[in-house]
C-alpha cells in the first residue's frame, strides 16, 4: 500500500471528486509535504494534514491514532471554527477505517535488509509527480525528482514534512541528510501528466529535496524530467532552484529551453557562514560562478535568500547584481534542527526575527539601488497571472 492508497482508504468508500461527508467534497490528495487531503467546503478549499497522533503534536482534532490539522489552500486564512469543525467531521469519517488502513501500511513497510537499505538511498516508483500549488492568481506545479536530501542543511524545513510520511510508512527513523528516495520513473510519469496539464510554470525546487544533490549525477532523474518539459515545445516556464554545483552538468540543456529560470540559494556573501550552516552544499563562489555562466548563456537567473544569513548586505547585493536578474528574500521561520548552529556566538544574532527583518529590508534596498528586482512568494512577478 502506498501513502496515496492509505489516504483513499481512510476516507473510503468516497473517491476523488465525491462527497466524503455531507457538504464536504474530496478534491485531491497529496503526500509531497506529508499526507494531505484537499477538500471543498462550500466556496472554501481547505487542506487537511494527517499525521500520527503524538502528545506534543498540535492538531485541530484527533482520532485514536491520527492527528488532523487544517490550513488554507490559498493566501486567505481558513476561519478557525470552520477548520476545527471540518477536522472533527473528518475524524468521524476516518475512525472506522483507520485501523485497517494503518495495518495495510504497516504490512507494506520494508523489513530486514530492505528496511536497512531504505535508510539510505532507495529507488521508488511513483504514480503521480506534478503537485498543484499556488494561489488562484499564481498557479504552478512543483516537481520533486527526489524525496529527502543528502545535502542535509539542519535548518531545512523539508525534514518535518518528510518525517510524517516516513513515520506512517514505518520507514527507519534516521537523521535528515542521510536518506533519499530516488523517483526512478519520474520522467515517464511527468510525460504522461504534461499531456493534459494546464500551462502553469513548473518548479524544480527544494520542497522536499534538492534537484541537484549528489545522487543526481548517478540517476539523472532531474535531467530526464527537464528533457520531458523541453520536448513539450509549448514554452512552459520552468524554475530550477538548487544549492548544488552539479547543476552545471545541465548547462546546455537549460540554455536550450525556451523559458527556463535558474536560481541558487545565496543566503550570504561569506563562505565561512555558508560552511557553518550548509557544510555539504556548494560554496558561495561556486554558486556565483555558475549563475554568471548561466547568464552568459542567456538563461534568466535568480537568487533566493531564505533565511537571510548576511552580515554585509552591501557586499552581497553587489555580488548578486553581477549575476542575477532578480532576488527573492524571506526570513528565518524557526531554526528547525539547527539550534546548535545558531547557538554559536558568531551567528547567534542571526536567529532574531528583528535582525532577519532588518537585513531583509536593507538587502532589498541595496538591490533596488543596483537595479535588481526583488520579489517575495513562490513565483517571480513575470510568471504570475492566469495561463
Ligand atoms: S539543500 Fe535544500 S532541500 Fe537539501 S537540506 Fe538544504 S535546504 Fe533542505
């Protein structure tokens, strides 16, 4: 049983598109950021996330084994009363199914040597790849050729999402940065999905992995997917974001795509800071040099700062202005597993929300003074709007 099957088993006998309880329709399922149902309640579209019930996990409602929480599928928040009553109604739906569904998931879990190998690099096959995302005025798809990331930045928020799915699937509990699932049939699935998909941009970005982490050099799943998008010949916009210099291997491919946007995370100008927070990622000089190369080949380039780790925003703005067309800036949203990194007296100040906000504003100003566009959110302004 896959996690997709598990979600459908929880709400059986209802199927996709059907009402699972009066007034609540099942619009979609997803396991990309942990198991999630997308539901329509009246005119609202709400995500309900499902996780194992644990004493410390906040939730809106709980069954005997599972915890349910809600969030909006758009930028508008969900009314709390609606969210809680929806989760409670769902508990009534899943309660009769959950033991059977959890048992089937447990029986499908790897055992023995399989369990051991699943702690590291595991080849998996998927039935779906395109993940719809965004808001009504900025729809896009995300694509993750891998799940898990061997670069293993400790502040990475992907870990908390992936951990829920791994716990439910009874995969071994191993540290973030030590495992990755390789979606070996991703290109084939993507080709089939694109034939009917609207022309939304596709983001190959680190939601649950980095598309150019080291295993890409062996498996080339990201490359295969990019080749599929290129062959579509509709000029679909593609955004690729990485912290890995292995992207340079696909320079020719990216330069040959009609509408490619390629970015690096560049949170700092100082490679000593990078070594502290992202020891397994590409150096700052490597990232800047690759961006310069991309730009010289006519590829649109961007940088993402999330979080901001720069003590010298003027130097960073000058470096970025040489190599990117635009920059997206966001602040630190919780230190995740990086408490010790931020406890270091050299970097302690960077965890303060006031410092993050002040750096973001100062960097935006410094970039604007150099004629570099600054954006927030998931898509550059040029890629927003109906398609
Ligand atoms: S490279 Fe990206 S996806 Fe990988 S661990 Fe770092 S932040 Fe997470």
